[in-house]
C-alpha cells in the first residue's frame, strides 16, 4: 500500500505519493507511483498491488483513446482483464489495488477525475473537487484552504505515526521519498519534497536483502 494525497481543482491537480515499494509488508525497493501521459493531458496514480500500475500505464499509453473521458469507457474492462492476468500468474495473490485517473476532459476542457478499486470490480467512481488523503488522518491535520508543501510533509508524518501503531499485517507501509506531481493547463511537472528520516536505513536493508551483487 502507499500514501496518496491529492487535491482536485477545476483547472489543476496536485498529487503526492511516497516511494516505498513493499511485498507482504517487507520493503522491496523504491518506485514512482504516479505517471504523466502528456498526449492525453493526464496523470495516473495507484496504490496496492505492486507492478499493477506499471502494466496499466503501458496499456493506456498504447491505447488509441484521445483523452480521459474516452478512456473511462474502457477502463473497467481493461483493469479487470489485467487483474485476471495477475491472478493467473500469481495464484496466491490476495492484495487489493486502486487506480486513479486525473486529466483534462476532452469534452469540457476542465479537470475530470476517476477512482477504480479492485474490491469494487473497478467500477468508475467520479472524484469531485477537494482534498483527499489515503490512509486517513485526523481532521485537524488536514488544511482547510490552500495546500502547501509543508502540509504534505505533515500529513504523511501523521499517516506514518498512525500506521506504526497498527499490527504489522494491517499496516500501510509509507517511506522512501515524498514526490509531488502537478498537472495544469500548461503541462506537467514533478518534484521531490524530501526524504523520510529512515530512508538510508531502509535503502541499506533493501540492498542487504538483495545480496552482495546489489549495487551500492
């Protein structure tokens, strides 16, 4: 699982993620969890099942659709087919996954956003304008108006503190770096907000698990 924080407005979207990739709660590496598709004026993001978003990105990038509205008509079927392929390859897999599409509508010219969750068979859920935080934090941690970079750092710190108190099997692993993605009419940009304090320790543990052939 992951931290996913996003603010949807009519003409722009801000998306923040961590970069820690895990399997069964064990750190496996670091990964990007949101990707731009400039030709579609979109960003896609995901949480949950490792590798699922990467494969979906390839499928969307090869699709002949011209934007987020057209893609939404085919997304549920495509995501279900991809999940079946994953389950066939990994029969013991029981992780859930969620995929998020953010982009400028080819019909209205304003931001349109959708969430697709495996536990809901990827039924499209339209996302209204607002600020969303996954996993949840207390309301007093969430800013009421403008979202500043320091707010993202504070929210993720709260998420990590809450998750650390949960049993390991129920915990959402959040770590690595904080990445911010910004989609607006002029285009897309991404930048790093910072690293978590245990980044170096986590990196050493990952390299150690990979054995002596892993690069330093």
